[in-house]
C-alpha cells in the first residue's frame, strides 16, 4: 500500500496568487516526482528529486519550482498563478532500489486558476 | 511521433468480457513496462510491472510484452464494473529516471 499524500485535493485560485502544492510520503523513498496531467494527454514530468537538496527539471517546461529539504516532503510552488497553470498535478515517489522507476502516486491536486 | 502510442478509447464492454488493452512504442531501449489504473479524480495506481519480454499474471490480470514487435498488452479476464477506469501504460529504459506514459485508454464495463 502506497502512502503518499497530496494537499489540497482541489484548489480554485485567482490569477497572480502564490500557491504551494504539498506532497508527503511515508515510505522513505529517495526519489520523488511531480507530473502534470491534462485531460486526454499523457503524464508529463515537470520536476524530480533524487533526495534531500536535489531537484531537477523534467521534460515539460514549467514555471513552478520545487524544494526538497526533508526526504518525505516535496512541495511545488507557483509564484504567480495564471489560467495556463490550470491542470492536475500528481506527485509520485519511488525506491531507487527498484529498477525501472516503479512509481507510486498520490491522489493529485486539481488546480483551477481563474 | 510519440514514443508511446495508446488508443484513448473509450472501450465499452459487458461484465464478464475479456478485455485487451494495448500500447506500441518506438524506443527499443525500453526494458521496464508498467500498467497503471486510474479511477476518475484519483491518482494512478500501479497494477502490473514487468521486465523485458514475456508474460506476467496476477489474478484476473495478465501483462504481455513483445519486444520484437514493440508491443505490450494488458488482458483483463471476467471484467467487472469496478474495472471501469483509465488504464495507462508506462515504460522506461534500463537504469534511467525516465518514465514515459501513454495517454491512457478509458474502459467502461457495464452490468
């Protein structure tokens, strides 16, 4: 059973606001990821981390930033939200001992910027 | 051209049917193949995980990988309404951080 939690589940916010999407996992996984998912589209990796103080940008360019101060916590921040940021954001983690990126996902945050 | 192609569906079948879901891919370096199930408004849940070619069975689910044809399949036997979800294939090369997803196939199983 995967234990990875995202808050909030749903967020509607006005343009220009700063937001932080929270992601926590209790499995002790070093690797964590943020994916963006739009309806009918594949998941796109926007950020990932190998461990504390490690962050990398993914394949899809994103105006968001991430931090990894603790192993279990990988928050994503948007300094100034725009309608183009409306999407579902999925956090995931994996055990580096598992080859092939066997990722476990949170429930997602559905963000709407109005 | 996308690295992973998956028919988006929707695929609608009666309860008890055998369902076949498929993905094709172009990158011969892919070694690990996964199927995720995603219910509406939920995150993807890892369903099946296979390495290289061959079959893997888990209950009503069977995953097949044919690397020579660059084709993977997920079979669901005795499908149930609770199987109604979007099924995402995903794959990665050996020893890499890249996980490439298909767009997902929406499955509806009606009673």
